[in-house]
């Protein structure tokens, strides 16, 4: 059967200039200066992140794919009829999960949520190759996508939410708990959540994953400044900033920063912003929290889920946890 691909209209488009400008003005005037990590993922940023996932120093994507393929039939049991993937990217993981489940699964309705239009296009094309699927794309933030998914119920059966790639690590603890609660509120009792989480590992390995020798992660980080220049008429000079990855032992997180190499005056016209950055001053662009397996179980229980299974890739220290909404 030929798959159906539908696109929902974007409400409060995540790439809107006004929202972007307001956030840039707000966060760049904080101490320390910050920028929300969701703005890393324009079309070029999404392509750079896909390249990062293929680097030898960033093993978590490959570890997650191994777990998805090994346990696909347990995840996509016959009762699952609808799947939402938050932050679908290229669609490779969902494609691998469905293919590995094989004949155990029936017809599926797939909802893909991403802020990148190019990523949604690529994912839709990848999933078109599969039989018995209907694809609905949502160019939206997680919150808007979840809201649309919560209102859409065109078929019976159980629903499965996917939040993979250790994207949960980008939330601070209060934000993480609030996000998991919002997932729980968008699905019904008996529905499921599959959560992929990167685990604590040697600091040297973590720093290599977030500051690779080829400089792909550095380009991904500095592309945020390029985006501000292009969309908000900023005048950041890329050679004035260096990518820095730092490990915080107390918080169990990797931090990505952009360090100013010199004292410089910066203007972002669409944000009505003019400021001076001193030499060595940094802009904090992303956090990636790392967990131990029992912490994952605890945070899911607090958010209204009961853990059904947890699978761990011991070689690359990654966990895939399947939980049921209670």
C-alpha cells in the first residue's frame, strides 16, 4: 500500500523572526550570556548534526540504533497503531525500528515533529519506502507537536511516543520533569514512551564527542551565529569565537559554549540589541546531561510512567527505556 504523507500547518512557526529575535534579546542579556539550543537546528544546523552522528567520536547514535534493531519487536508490539517521534531528524531511527519489527506490526500512523523543514522532508522521504504507513509531519516545537498529537486520534489502538538521541539531556532537571509530564498528558493510560538516554562515561570520551578533531561540532555551534547574522541582521564575526566543550562534574553535564577571542562590539538589529563581549567571555549554547540507569527509572516514575524494560549498550554506555503511561 502506498504511504500517505500529510503536513500540518505550522502554528507559531519555530523559525519566526519575532520569536527568534525576542529570545536572542532576552538570553544574550542574561549572565552568563546564553542562547537556546533549539536554534542550533536550522537547515544547515540539522545537516551538520547528522554529520556529527556519523563521527567515530560520537558513538551514541550507533549504540541507539543497535538497541532499536535488537528490541524492535518488543517496542512495536501488535497493539501499537500510532507513533509520534519528537525531534525526528532524518527519520533513520524510526525507519530502522519499523523495519526490524517486521511482520509483528500492523498498519502505523506516524507523526514526525521537528523544527527543521529539511529534516522533516528527508524523514518523510525515508519513511515513504515502508509499507502500510501514514505519515503526518509537524514543523513545530516539541510542545506544539505534542499538543497537536494529543488532539489527533484517527485510529484505535495504543500509541507510542519516541524521544531518542538523548535529547532529554538538553533539558535542565526542572525542564526535564516538566517535559516528561507534558508527554504523559498527551497520551493515554496504557500508551508507551521509548526514551533514549546517554549515560555517564569517561570524561575524555565525552569531550571528544562534543569537540571532535574534525571540527564538525565547532561548525555546528558557530552556525548559530551565522543564523543570527542572516535572519536577524547580526554582525557576529565567526573568527572572533571559539567553540568550547566543558564537563561539569557537579551537574553531570557537558556544556557547549562560544568563547569570545577578543573584546568586541556586537549588534543584532532585528533584536534591537547592542552589547560588548569581553575577551574570554562566553555564550552558553547547549547542555547535555548524562545519567545513570536508576536515575532514568526514577524520573519516569515521577512523571507518571511505569518502566517495562530497560536495555543498555555496555560498550558505548547508552540506555533505551520503554515505559508505560499509568
